[in-house]
């Protein structure tokens, strides 16, 4: 089992660290790129797309390096009425590419009866994504997994006597016909001007490189084309050379190990900063293997890129991991520190299976039982559209990439002189630097992991050894690094810049003025030197149209900004703690005014957003500036929001409070609701008490099996909900169920329409996408969890399980919030 969490401790670092006496694990020496930049032929082939290119270091968009952020959303698992809002929440979370599986089993459950209507209209989904400013990756399979029955094969395909997922001509005939149906739908959005930038063929195929190449050819023959072709590369996958961009993944924990397996090293490794990209753990149970050490080297003709960083985790019956926001964000942070050129999340928005019986289950040969409907995945955007705390934890990283990604992509990842000895090492700081050879760029720390808490490291100070200057030390003195520290400290930024890449050429290399100039385009008049930020111990967040640099402080870490000592700076709440070093309370933050050296030159500003607002800060695209380019808006809000034209849109039941940064202060927005809202507690009546539940319902490969519907109906407590309200135009009813137990089901007129395995988290349901879910027609079943059931639970749920004698089954509260959208102009 996963060890109990001990109380956090502290580990001392070097005593009074200073130049020359820092231990190797706190020193980094920028070494430049280990290999010359090359350009694979992929984007120059027959599927070339104007404005999109690929190098061995990064993608290029319109000639500029680009770090895409992709988020997985399954259109067929999200009601069509909710597509727009889900995609808008991706966009406001900093995602610029939506990735989606095409599940064959959803489209053709019966042979020859192919559907692309309503929620299966994949082309409409792609067009909507394009309308909202998103690129698209189609993961067309035909084998997808995605916790779908038969890996996404319809039952009739699975039953045919063919060699599936091979170049067996009989199997290829099936695929050719299916791709023809799909191509007839999506060919128009896959053209040179379309939003589809990549197509993935199959998924987690390890030993059939020729078959991947064949699938690519069949897809192209059907009109499914893109400038990038991708394949999953983890597990030592053999890929056709030069044909596909290898994509990797990283989950901090997963359901695909046994309930008593503990925290496997293949998960733990993702909380270290490493240049090893292969992950032997993902899909190991499907391969029938035990995860082993990663051994496959990355193909360095392509940049390191991901498609499955764990945005959450699915809930299997036997293992119910519910990752916290830092669990999710820390893995993403380690990949950025390690040099990731593409941040791809699985999942970013959860959903529900469109019909019963299409989920992965032991009945169809898998070792895992998944819920019949639920695919919330604990994703940043939940199945009902409710934001998880991970949305906030990730969107500050994505804001950083939107502003600084074009420069970050030109910077190699350099590990410190000494790295952790392994996953058990909790005394060595986990960090790396993305720096040019002059020591300019970013320092990234990832000091967090679940299950086994890390200690506070005392007196930490970092040293950047520079080729053409004295070593750089930051902060001004040794500081404590508490667990949960995820920071992106800037080093050597030029202040007053609006374009961090104006001097970088078309292949991501600096122009003749030198790499030291590649950090930003300076808006100062000719002949005037810009003001340089030597370093800061608040994370780079974004830049605004007026040149303001926005940083984000971390609670417990002093927020310092270091300038040259002769540069005047002042601001409310700021103190000078050393020559050129200015400090502000990290909880509150503040605005620092920096005076330019030359007389008459405009000053610049640095805004530090306090750590108390870290979960409330949003960086979104506002209305275009007079020049026609999108203007970044900096907002504070507790409720989910997005932009629509000139407006900010917020979904809430109670009046939301949104503040906008106007250059010198936070100004409240006057929001107008689209319809009336309400919230109420739903009275419940116990219709039938629970029966005596057993310790288990069977197993497969040592993993507990979920009870079937008949067993749940016979043994679960059933509660009638008195009144969940009626649908009202312009509103959405969100049901929240606080409960504890094994399995919960939601019924409308006695028919199961939604379900959940208990993991200690609240269950949210969008009632307005369920036919008939109104008035008193809704009921709940709660199946108690036997104390000896062989299921793994998160610590809070396990604690509650131990707190009762006998089976645990409780319905704590049922509430409904009738939400609406609130608007305010941003002009």
C-alpha cells in the first residue's frame, strides 16, 4: 500500500551559502544545445501546412518557436450543448490545441449503421474549436483505448476472426471502410487552411511500426491529412522512422496497478526533473507486463513532446486515485524544466459515456472495471463543467508559456551539477534551468510529490555559472523551500518588452546581434539601454501590452526582484534588502515602478501578484488592440470565466466578483446576469435502506470487480430527491452530491443515467443534459463499501472508511445551484 503520510520535516542546505561554496546540486552550468539544430522532413512533405514547421527543438508557428498546450476533450463524451463552454474553458485556461479520440464504437455499434449526428458530429466539433481559436489533434485509432470497451473497437469488429492491429488484409479492409466514413466527415477541416494540425494513428502500439505507417497511408487515402502525424512512444514503442512525431506521457499515479501495489517507481519518477522521456508504466497492464525501468532513448531528430501528461486520473473500481492540483501541476512543471516542447494533457475536460456498456470492464477482457457512465477523470474541467483546483494550478503555467514560450523553446534544459539519487531521495532539490549560454532564461523548481511528503529545504540558494560573467546567485540570501513549491524564476529579462522573441530567426536561432539579445524586443528608443531584470524569486506569469512584467509570488518564499544597483525603483510595500534587490510580501504582492537610466526615457513596471491570489488569477485574450492584435487581460476571479468577443463571461449562481488590472490597480467589473439564479438544499427521503453488502463481487487478475446493476439495485440504499427544479432557459442546474460509499447511481424515473465510484470527492452532475431530470423524478442509490473490500482509496476517504464500524454508506448532502452566465465588457 501507499505509505501513510508522515509529518513534514526539514532538511538543511549549505550553511550560509555564498559564491564558491554551494553544493553541486544547487549549481547549474549552461552548456548550450548538445546537438546542432536540424529539420525533419515531416512538415515539408505532401501534407505541408503554410505557417507550421518542425525542428529538432520545437514547433514553429508563422516562423516563431511555439510550445503548444493541448488538452484532451472527447466530443462524444460531452453533450453537444456543452461543447462551446467546455472549449471556452480550455481556451481561458491557456490551452491552444484540443485533442480528441475518435471512438469507432461510439459511431458504428452495429455494422453498417454509422452515425455522425448530434454529439457524434466530429466535423462540427472541429469547426467549433477553430471558431474559438483552437487548433485540433485527431486521434483516430482505430484502436484508441481511452478506457473504452475493446479499446474503441465495436463489438462486431472485436469478434471478427482477423489479426487486429496488424497489416492483416482482412483487418485493413475494415479499417479502410471506417476511415472512408470518417474522411467523408472531416476531410474539409483537414485541408491546408483547416484547424487540424496533427493526426494520431492507433494508440500504444509497441511492436508494429509498419502497421503505423500503413494506417497513416490509409488515413491519407481517405482525406484525413495533417502536417504532423503522431504516435505514442512510451513503453519502448517501435515507431516507423521519420513517419511520426513521438509523443510521451507522465502520470503521477494511476489506476492500472493493483490495489495493494503502493506508489510505483514509474509514477514517482515523474516528480523528478529528468531527460528520460520513456515511461514503461503507462499501458503496462494492457500489455500484460509489470512496469520496468525506462530504457528507450528519445529520437532526437524530433523535440521532446507529450500528449498524455496526467490532467487527472480515471477511477477504476479497485484503485481510486484522486490527484490534487499540485500533483497534476508538478508533473507538468518537471516536463517543462526537462525541456518539453509540447505540453499535452489527458484529460483536460472530463465527460460521460454516451450510452451504457461502452466502458472498459473485466467483462471485455480488461483487468479493470470502470464506471458505466462516469469519465470525469478528476480533470481540470470536470464532467459537469465544474472546475477542479488543478485548472488554476495549470493555467498559470500556460500563461507563462503563452508569453514566454517562444523564447523558452529556444533554450535547452540544463540539469544541476548533481541530481537526486532516485525517487526515494527527498534531500536533493528537484530543479533545472532553461538558459542560453549567457545564463539568461528561467530557473524551474518542482518541489512537490503526493503520498510521501517532501520536507522543507532550509537555506537554499542557487548559482548560475555564466561563461562571460561572474556566477549569478539567487535569492539574495538562503531561503526555505517548502513542499508545494513550483516556480519559474526569470533570469536576465529585459524590462519594458512586449514581444519576447523579436530577435529570433525563423529556425529559433538568435540573429547576428547574439543570443543575449534573444530574450526580448525592447521598446526603448534607439540608443537607450533597456533595464535588465537580473533575477526574480517570483514566477514569470505574463507580459501586458504596456510592457508590464507580471510575476506570481509563492507562499513561503520571499518575493525579490534584483536590478542593477544604479537603477531606481519604488513601490508601496517594497523594501530594499540589498543593493538593487527589492522585496515585497509574497502573500500580497505589489507594483514596482522602475526608472529608466536615460533622462526622459519611459519607466517600466513589474507587478507581483500575491500568492493569496494564485488560484484566482487569469490571463485571457481580450478585445484586439487598435493594431488588430489580441490584447492580454489580467483578471482576478473565483468563478470559471472566458472571453467572448469584447466581453468577459462568468458562470456562477451567486454574484461573481471579478477584478481587472487597469495598469495601476485592480478595478471591479460590473457584471450583468443572463437569467435569475438560485441555490437550494434538496430534501431526500429514504425509500429503501441498504442491504448487507459482501466484501467483494469477484475479481480478475487479482483486481476487485465492480458490482453489476442488478446487485446495486438489490443492495444499495435508495433515496428519493424531493425537487431538483425545472430547466430554465439561460441557466444550468448543477447537482452536487456529498456522499461516502462504494458505488452511487443517479436515476431518472427508475433508469440509471449517471454513476460514480466513491473516492471521497463530491459528485457534480449537470441535470439539464439528462432527459427528464426535473421535479421529483430523480433518485439516488448509494451502495455501502464493506470494510474488507479490496479497493484503494485516497487518504481522506480511507480515513473515513476506518472511522466507522461495518460498511460505509452515507448521503451527507444534496444541493442544486442554478447558474447563469454573467457578462461585462472589456473595452
